[in-house]
C-alpha cells in the first residue's frame, strides 16, 4: 500500500506513530520525506539521447531527483554532462578488470549517498554480485519491447523479423540479462519499408520517454515489486 500524508511531526515521530498503530499487522514500513529528492547515479557509454532528456527535465524542474554525478565507461559525454553543471567521472571497463571498476562504482554509491542507479544506455553487462548489492535499485532502458528481442542489436533483430511495432522497456536490472521486473514500456508503429537505421531513430524517442517516466515513478515511490512483476501507481 502506498499512502501520502501531510503532518507537522518529524519524520522519526511519524515513523514511531505509524509503527505503533500498525504493530498488530507486523508491516514492513518505509516512511520518506518527499521534500528530499532521491539521488541518482546515471551511467552512460556513448549514446546521448537518454542522458540529454534526463538533464533537460532536471533543469526544467520536472524530474524530482538529484544527479550529483554521471559515470561513463567512455569519456565521449563528459562535455555534455559538465555543461549542465554536473560532475562526470570516467571509469573504464577494461578486459579482466570489471571487478575493480564495479568496486569503484560501489564506493561512489556509498560516498555520494546514492539512492538508485540509472543506466542511460550504459552498454556494459553488470556482474551478478553488483546487481545483488543494488537489488531493485538499478533501472535500465532496453531498446526493445521485452520480452522480445533481448540482447544486442534488437532493432536489427526486429527488422529481420519484419515487425510492425517496435518499442522500449525500462526495467530493474537483475543477474539475468534483460529479465528484471518491467517498470514502463511504449511502442511505435513501423512499416516494412523501415530500415534498421530508421528503426533506431524512431526508437531513440521512445527510449528517452520511457526511461524518464520510469525514473520519475521510482523517485515518487510509485513502484512495488511482487515476485518478478511490478505494481505501478500512476
């Protein structure tokens, strides 16, 4: 159950009153002051469209989060990030050294008091250990309408199948690639005449919208996970 209420009491006092009043139900309570925005670590590679949209919505005041830092496994987007007044950290993922990179990422999560991680077209597979330590706190945008076309080059897969609808999916990241609980999806109609490049161009617009909505839903505590499914309060 999700409830929003207004009170003059402190957060601690509100927790105490709720815990005492609901004790007979033995509930799992999470009480948060929504005046304090959640802090997101955004991770990127080279594609900029999802990152640009998040930064733009943040500047407009339409995204209730803080982005203290953007991490890239390439430094292509450093200038874009810093032009928005956000710090950029380059953490390469070298062959055989993924553990070191993920250790540095976890240190950032702790030192920056990060509430959740956003993979804005971060093109690296995270280890099961990393996913486990941040369970239900990593949001990814996948450029297909899952469960179809998992893995690499989904638009090329869609083109080969001659689909008439393409889409994008925001989901929580688990150790199983593209299998985590789905948060948000959207689609667009295409035709047989669409090339893979045209599908990619159409898909970019869907991806940025779907990811931004998923981030907003998480920031506003509107997502509950039940098994491998989500219950989303719009």
